C-alpha cells in the first residue's frame, strides 16, 4: 500500500543536541543532499531548507515550546525529521508542527522493544540504505548498552492519518510515525539510529542491530525527503464520518494481519466496494471477501 518515495537532491539542515549523532552530515551527503548546519530555528535559517533533521540526546529540551517559524516552514513544504534518542530528550509532541498530542502518555519501550516490527508496506522498509528484515532492528545479545527504541506511543493517540513506521512486538505500541502538515511532513522516531552512523558515537558498538540502524536512518531520511502530503488521502477522496474513520484504518494507520482484515471486512459488508487505496495494488483480500 505504500512505496518508497523518490527524493531529489536538496538542502538538508541539521541541529544536533548532545555529542551522539555527529555522523548525520555525512549521511546526508551520502544520500546526495547538501548538509546545512542550523543553530537557530528561525525563519531566515529555515528558508532555504528542503528538510531539517533534529536529533537530541541530553537533558536539554529539544522543543520546549511551539515554534511558529518551524510550523510555517513545514506547512509551506519543508520536511522535518525528529529523533529523540535518550530518556533526557523526551519531546512534548504538542510543540511539533500541527500540535498533535500523542505524547501525553509515553512509555519506556523495554523490554518489549527487543523485538521491533516494521509494518507491511512501511515506506522505510526498502531504500537507498538497503532493505530491512524482520530481525534487522531486534536487540539480541547486546553488550554496549545502546537501544533500538527508547519509547513508544499508543496507536490510538496518533495524529489523524499518521503513517506508522515502527512498532514493538505489540503493534499498538508505535516507536516511529509520520504525518502531513500543510504541504510538508513531520517524522518522529524514538530510536537511537543516528548514533550508529559512521562518525557518530556508537559507530564502533557491537550491538546486534547496528547495521540495521544505519539502513533504517538512511531509508527514513530518504523517504522524509520525498514528496510531503500524499496526492490522495481518505479526506481528499471526500469520505466523511464513519466512512472516513474506516478508510483511515485501512489506508493510513499501518494496520496489518487480522486487524487490517477486520477493517476490510467491515468496509465490504457495509459499502460493498473497496476504499481508494485497496482498489489497485492495495491489500490482498481473503477470497471469500472479494466484493460482488
């Protein structure tokens, strides 16, 4: 249901809090973009950027209050990637563009995050970094004390139309997500993926998930750098009320397996057709549920 978005070369700004993610500029260059250091999140600093990466690990707050310039830049088409990789860098999501409130309750991801799941059709599954497998981000026999996922958020609290990128083994516990704001996009990942990039603090770590983290970060940044708001959404198709909610559950929430099947069955039983995303190249329906 989702394909990796092609990205074009552009200016990618970066702002790093804590000396953990110094490999980000080289990763930006490796993807064909121009890295631009950003020290102040104001309109002049953001004006020339196609993408901004904010990475935080430390007690200093990443976004201690809403930032009008950042909100406007994303609304006008800039993409924003936020990685909060440490317990000291908890982010109040209401300060992000669009002011979503999904982080009103945040939970430590361990121990369940030792098994990281990538939803079927996740746009970061394959990209210029490589291809992720079901075990690429699993933490097995780790010795250096780094983490593949720090916190998770409840799926039920996510912004409307959010794309789920990573979950723990419990698919209701989301560790990375994205949503559209205006013509731009916001990506929030509760991982330490940038720590493992060449040139970053944990590049020499022996953690079992280290190679997968590098693949994940590059795929995430490449996808984030692509087109912002999708050309077609449940809302843009004109769905309202129950039909809009059910369409989002099928097309935009990242559900898989029995949960996705349940919503497809409900849709077919009530509407006798398929939502827009399942008409061509969408989820495969069980044979007994093909619409008449």
